[in-house]
C-alpha cells in the first residue's frame, strides 16, 4: 500500500496551479503524491471549481491516481499535509492595479515586489501569511512550506524572524531560470553545475559558477554570454564580474526604467490589465472539457516557471536528492555583513532535512552596500508589520534605495493607503 503523501496549495484557484499539476505529473515516478488539497477563498469559488476539474482531467488523462479536493476551510485543507505551497494574492488584481498605477501619479515606479507598490503588497499579505503559518504549525507541523507569493523577500524576512517556524523556503523564478541558461551554455549535465547565488530577493548576484570543480563564471563573461533576461550591457556585467538578478535594472538604471514605466502608464499600457486579459483567456481554456494540458498562453505570464522549481524542491527533500536550488532562507552567517537571523536569497543543497546553504562569506565590495541598504529597508518594514505600525512602514520606504524624497513618498504612501485600507485593518488607526 502506497504511503500517503499530501500537498496543500494555498491559493488553489490561481492560474499557476495548472503548471503545478503539470510538474507533479512530470515528477510522479519519484514524487508520488496521493492527495492534493486546493484551498482558496469562497469569493474565488468559480475559479477554484474550474481548476479542480481541470486538474482531475489532466491526472485522469495520464492515468495518475491522485485525489484532488477543493475547500474553503483552510485548516481542513492543510490537515496532515507533507508540503504546503503558498501562491496567494491579497486584494486580487484590483489591489495590484493600484500598486502599479498610483505610484506613477508621483513619478515613481509601480511594481508588485519592488518599491512602494511592493511595500503595500507586503502590508496586505504578510498578516495573512502569519495566519497561515499558525494553522500549519497546529494541523500540519511536519510540513515543509514553500512560498512563491510576492513580495517573496519581505514575506521570507517576516516568517524567518517572527513566525517561530523553521520549515519554510521562499522561491522566485529568475535565478533558477538563469541557472538553466548557464547550464545549457556550459553543456552541463544535471547536478554538474553549482551556481553561487547570494543577496536578497530581487537583488541577488550569481558570483561563481562551479562546473566540474572549476569556476566558469569568468570565462562565461569573457566569452560574452548573456542570460536572456539580463539587466544591463555586457560591458557593465563584465565590470561587475557577475550576473545580477534582472531587477538590478530598477536600482542601477532607475532613471531609464522609471521613464519607460511612466511613458507606458501615460499611454495606458498597464501590465495589470494585460494580466487580467491573459487570466480570462486561460480560465476559458481551463474550463473547456477538451483541454488536457496547460495552455501555451501561460507562458505570457512572468514568473510562471516557479511551479517547476517548487516541485523539484519537494522531490529533492522527499527523496534526499541533494540538488542545488536558489531559495530564500535564514542567513545563519552564510553572508557576512547581513544579520544572522534575517532572510537571504542563496544557493542551497536540498536534503531530507531541508536546505543547506553554500557559504559565501563577504559579498564583493561593489555590491555589498546596496544589498545592506535594501536589507535595512526589509528589516524595518518587517518590524513595522509585526508591531502594526504604519508610520514605521512609511519610514521604511523613506530609507529605501529607490526613495528620492520624504515628501513625495509620504504623499504616495497616503494615496495608496486610501485605496488599500479595507485590507489594512490589521494595523488599526493610521495617523497620517
């Protein structure tokens, strides 16, 4: 008789759940889930039903005997789970629309993870994650929690420092996708390549690339290799001596990137609206009884590939495969100059006992300062969330690397607060 192995997905009605099941099917020989519980809010009932039926059709088509259930009862869905995947969006796309568009009114970048839009996403989301972690500790204490929800870095910081829960792993797609491109460029076989990533979410750096015991990064740079989603010219990357996260462009090319963003806003080219259109198309296809595989339209969504990373990490933990992945976890001294108890993004070997990060030591001097600056923002913001202090949250953004003015940031903060306050009751009264 097969041993029970349960996955619970918080945010089961997400468009990305389809790709999770696609990867469950790919890895079924090694990772034989017996049960998958899709958990979501009753307001997402229609999409949850569509996704449940689609998942069941996919599994039946591949003759895979996994029980798929849907529930609005979070604790019941989490009960006795071995793995929990979190992929939620608090405030739905309406909140994301405000995170993107309101900062533009103050000549600021609007983004769901970076800048003041990311801050408000965190203010809405972290308290909900706290509640989820508390339920997991009670009804699924042995579960490994893998979070793909944005802003992943802030959520990881909050969980690592304040949740008293150590079976947590945060993931993002870009570093792992860059690793796959490097692996292809080097013609490396699986597990032959170990990328030394270090930094923070949205601001990490591939500092070394070990292949057959040698660091091949200098040669990759000298040969002119550029990842598909690179943040700057080859000349600048060669000067840095590493491959940064694509979102380094927001920090080192702020003027150009923000101008492009503001121009798009003026021409009504709003990413959130494009995402809504893609979602509508996807769910029409998911609902079609003839659809038996993930529609190619999902490839239009940035970040869609996180599902592959999540399932590969679960596989490595369950089967002690000791594969390397770039994750968010507690520092514990692996990056010098970052507080030990805080969250970092780093390459780690995934074992049955959880992640074992590579040891980085000191970051190169030319990237150390901006990482420490952003970490100070993350720490202060997470302090503010834990203390339920929106004034401290405002101060956190005012010392953010992208902040230009105390006055304009406060004006933007107040405008965003007015749009989001129905999701911010956790904080009590905000004295503007």
